[in-house]
C-alpha cells in the first residue's frame, strides 16, 4: 500500500520540482511506519490474552478479568499502529538540489531553499523510551505555510516522516547554503538584516529587549529553547528570543559565526 501511494505521488512531485527549478532529485522519504514485528506482536498478545481469559473464566476464577484488560490494551495498541501505518502512507517528500517537494495533509508543496523561511522547533521526551519530536514550518513557492514533522528515537507517530536525521539536516544545510552568501553581502554593504524579532548588522545583534556588539560575544548557544550569548564570562539572554521564532535559524548562526570571526 505504501509503495503504491508513493508511486502515485512521485510523478506529480517531480513535475512540481521541474516547474520550480529545483534541479535533480537527491532523496526520497516516506511517512514513518511501525515495525511489522511490533504490529504482529500486539495482535498475537491480544489473541493469547483473550484465550487465557476464556480458559480462566471457564475454570471459575476471577483472574480472567486481568487477561481481558490485557487483551483490550493489546487490541488498542494494534489498532493504533495500523492507523499510524495507514495515515502515514499519504506522506511523501523528495529532496532536490535547490529545494524539496512534500505532500502533507492531502496537499503537495514545492519549496525553494533560496526563498523559503524555516521555523524549527523540537520537544524532547525523556524516560526509558526517550525521543525528540521535530517540527519545521516552511513557506512554499506560492507563499503557503505548511509543516514537516519528524522524530528521532521512540515509536513512529502519525504525521511524522521517517529518517528525520537525514532530511532534517539536508533541509537546514540546503537553506543555509542558498541564503547565507547573499545575506553576508548585504551586511558587508552596511545593511541591516532581520531574522524575525532579531536583527543583525556588521557590528551588532539585537532585538526589542537589548543590543550586543559582536566583539563582546565570547560564545553563542541554544539553551532550553532560547538563544544565549556569553558575554563577560556569563550566559545571558540579552536578545531574549525563542529559537522557534527565528526564521532560518541556521542561516543566522552562520552569519553570527562569520561576524564574530571578523571582529576578532
């Protein structure tokens, strides 16, 4: 089923990529799919628990109720995995030299790396089965915003693309490669460049909350979802901006690395 739907989407996606001038295809990604063994295990567990419940009830013991409960839980897990598998077959993404084409929520979008804005956010879930969910809000060539989602670790979930570690990195690297040179040219020409609530010049970085000169910044990191600057040996949030609100975060980091290097 997944291969059939992906095959139907591929010609349309390649046609959109050609119209948008995205170049040669570099990768193909589908919706995350539960492991077949996990689906079978849930079904087998439900059947075994149901059989044990019948046997115990026939023997006149109330312990059968525990196995009824286990059987219901196993059936729910089985149905959830089947639902995730079915819904994620409707997802598709192709990466190209100069952008990507993705089908999400029944609509196909073409994105050019040199024109789009990317807002990235992540949520880390800790525990024995810890995982991190990633979300990328993009703007396509028609100006429409949509979201790509992925997960590192944990179990597959509805709406998530598989192999996030590959396509997430390729997306950010592609946007940075396409947009960083022109932004550096603008800064060198004395212009100010905005990154959402942040702005940068050749000499300073700031927001409505404060301004810091590049030569004062000893280091720059993302800590607990906020941009932090190390100034005079202390980590500060002088710009006070959540990274999820910074468009093209990795372009900004590339700019910051170059400007901090220039002033030193």
